[in-house]
C-alpha cells in the first residue's frame, strides 16, 4: 500500500535516508527541514501519515503534533522519532521510534498505521523501540 508521507527533521542526512528508504518501499515522500515548514506543508496537502523528529529549532515535534491534532485532519497518524525519547512521554503520538532505528521497523509501523481506519490507534504501537 503506497502512502503519501510527510517526514520532518532538521538533520538533512536523516531526512535523505528516510526519504530514500521509504521511496524504495513504494511510498510517496515529501520532506520538511523544520516544524514550521512541516505544518505549512501539512496544511497545504493531504498526507496519509506524518513522521516528525521531536527536538528541532523553532517548532519542535510536540508542536507539530499539537498542530495536527487541532486541525481538521486530526486523525492523521503521527510517528515521533527522537534520540531523546523521554521528551515523548505523555505525548499523543500513534507510534514512537528511538534513534537509531531500523528502516524495516519504520516501514512496519507505517504499514500497521496505514491499515487502521482514521481515528483508531493500534494497540501496542505506543511503546518506544530501542
């Protein structure tokens, strides 16, 4: 199943790696280099899923998540990725990945989240993977 995915991260090499890998998995990927660019792109287009880093300048991943949850498309699944997973505690992400992570793990999360009807949350995906 191909998804239209928005990936937000301020580390260019991580953006490029995720974009390249997810494109090979057959997904249509757009990227944003910070949270403000990410929410602008989110507001302009429809995405099946958003992947966002947490620790970014200007607007962090928690701010991106809050913007999405307060939007008309609040049901859009959001995966949080972070090298500082304790910053994700109590957040309403659909899934959380701790950097570094395997691209296959990310692809599995995308497949699981993309098959869930909007508004649903997959059991067990809120756990942080190491």
